[in-house]
């Protein structure tokens, strides 16, 4: 089983501290959600783990024998791809295999891309230019590109933000299945706490650049804790179908007075 040890991650931008002493241990086969209010450092944390930005502290990824795994084992899917490439959807997803490609594209690469496009319902868009896709379609293609690279660590930054209800479930189902079947570590930034409750093995709750709680969904999705962090009264309940729902009731401080100009 792979293991990721995050120790004392800290990030500052122009002397402003954005992340402080973030430490956690993540295990293979588990999907962990990162939640917290806007601007609290979720994207910064995921980018630090992907080593896309400089940070203090350490991220050590090891296999079951304790050997270090390289940065190439990590796939990062950003919040929204703004790529203006004329490449087709098929070519974009094939780029996920770039580490394995030589001068020739082998049949197994084509098959892997075709299967991924099928799984995500994108096959009919195979030869459509990526730059002409809708926001949601781009999100699905970027996810497909990440998955065909068979990452040991899958980092997803708000992967459902542009998706309709069906595609939200589809993407998170696929991320969960991938995590369980391959033993990968998956970290997902999400705002929808009902989806968080449904798909997470663990949750990291961030506030003001710090982890205020980490643990199982039942422990982190606590109404009092959520009220304290999000400054909103919430109802956490279980539906007849057995799904946890988190309903915002009202802000505990008037919205207008919380706006800082
Ligand atoms: N390159 C940068 N330069 C300066 N400040 C930055 C930079 N990137 C992020 N920040 C600041 O760091 C803070 C955390 O940003 P981050 O994007 O990590 O938050 P987030 O929790 O992902 O927010 P959201 O939920 O709104 O996406 C914000 O105050 C943001 O303005």
C-alpha cells in the first residue's frame, strides 16, 4: 500500500501566510476530501502536494516497501482548464499517456484512451476540438486525461463545479472506483458537503490556512463545527435513502456585515 506523509506544509504569498503547518498521513485506497470556506487554502494545499508551487515542509510518497515514489506518480486536475489548444478530445486524453509514448502510439494506448472516453461518455466527442468544449465537458476530459496516466496519487480540484447532477455522480463514482481498485491516494477539493459525505473515506477541514479537523465524515460533518467554520447554521441529517445531507439554514452573522471592502 502506498502512503503519503505531509509534514508541516506552509505557504506564503508576498509575506501573507496562506497555509500554516499542515500535516496529515494519507493511505492508498482512500479518498480524502479537502473542505473549507473560500480562500482558506484548499487549492494552495493541493498545488503544494503536486509540487506546482513552492512550499515549506515536506511531502513524502512511499510504496509498500517504504521506497520513495517520484513526482511522476501524481496527476493533478485543476479547477478549470483554460487551455486554448486546437487538439482534439482524443489527443488531449492521449497526452495523459505521454510518459509511456515513444515515436509510435501503440494499440494499447489507443485502447486505454477509447475505454476512458467510453467510461466518461465522451466517445462521441473524440474528434471535437478541446477549445470548443463547454466548461463541464472540459472538466470531464481533463479528468479522463488524468486517469489514463494511471496515477498513484490523484489530485482533483473541485472536479464537479461545472457538472450537472448526473456527471457529478459519474466523476466521483469513477474517482472512488479508481481509488479502491488501484490502491491510489485520491484527494478531492469539494464544496458540496452532501457529495463529501457520500464519497469520502476521510475529510480534512481547513480554516484560515490550518487544518481544524481531520477524520471520518461522521466526525467532521458536525453541525456545531460547520457552523463555527462556515459561519452558517446548518442541518446535518440522513435521508430516507440513507444519504447524509447538509443543508445551510441561515448565516449566523448578517451577510452584508461580513463583507470586507
Ligand atoms: N499566486 C498567488 N499570489 C497571491 N496570493 C495567492 C496566490 N494564490 C492564492 N493566493 C491567496 O491564497 C489564499 C488561498 O487561496 P486558495 O485558492 O488556496 O483558496 P481556496 O480555499 O482553494 O478557495 P476557493 O474555495 O475560493 O477556491 C487566497 O487568499 C488567495 O488570494
